[in-house]
C-alpha cells in the first residue's frame, strides 16, 4: 500500500435516527426479572410479551408475538 493515502475512519453510522421506545437505568445488582418487566411494559402495546424462566443455573428468555398468536418461533 505504498504511496496510497489511508481513508479516514467513519465513526458515524449511516442510517436513519432510531426511535427510542423506552429507556430505563438499572442500578448495580439489578435482576433479570426487572429487565423483563421493563421490556413487557414497553413492548406490550406492540403485541410482544417477554418471558423468563430459570433452568438450573441458566436463564431462558422467550419473546412471544401475542398479536399473531401461536407458539412457534418467528421467522
């Protein structure tokens, strides 16, 4: 690459400004259940429900499309 000037790094994303649906700050020590509650409060009006269950030491997060119904994953 001799004799070629390096292009400046683009730091800004090239997309439309994203609309914020909700925002909440969590303090240290917050639980996963607090996050799920917040997500449900924000996404309920859009027809989504978030579920969380603990399996042994792990957590499983599931997102449901209540507007469409059914139990299978969305494509």
